[in-house]
């Protein structure tokens, strides 16, 4: 990958409409987090360097929606962030790296969300080449 990043938000593109809209951007890499949709394989195949998901759980635990809330409700002692390659399944791609954090008695979904968001940003930037 070379050159400056040119991020595109989903407000610019309707993913469920037509992956050809994404192809027009000639993407190098997709990075998603808390997206809430399964991208079709035709969209995942577009970026030259693939598609990554920054998921706020230690996969495979708490796959899918509301992983922060489920970690708290299930009484998990720890959670974390998983950086994974995306495939056509729901949070089923190959895991690239993870980072863990303790869930404290004082944590709420919001405090855990904020901590995991920061951890995810660091994990992503440390995991990308160049």
C-alpha cells in the first residue's frame, strides 16, 4: 500500500445496493468496525489488500451484535479487541491479532466501549504494514 489514505464513510456509499459503487473508489483496503452488515463476497474481493474488521470482543466469543454488552452480562473477567480478515461469514475470518483488557466492577458498556475503541485504533495502526 502506498500513498495517503482516502477513507470513505458508509454515508457516501450504499453497501446493500450495489458493490459496484465501491469498485469505483478502487480501494486498497477496507476497514470496518461496528458495521452491522455482512458484506457480500463480491465487495470483500474488491480491495487489493483485503478487508479487515476491528471487532470489540475476543473472537470467537461474542460474535455478532452487542459484544460489549454481552461480555458484561455474561460476567466475563476480560474482553478485548480482535483484528481479523473479513470473509463472507459473521465474524468468521482469520484472526490477525488481539489485545485484552480486564472488565472491572466499575465498568459500564460506555466505559468499556471507550477503552476498547482506543485499543482497537492502536491495534489497527500497529498491525498495518508501512
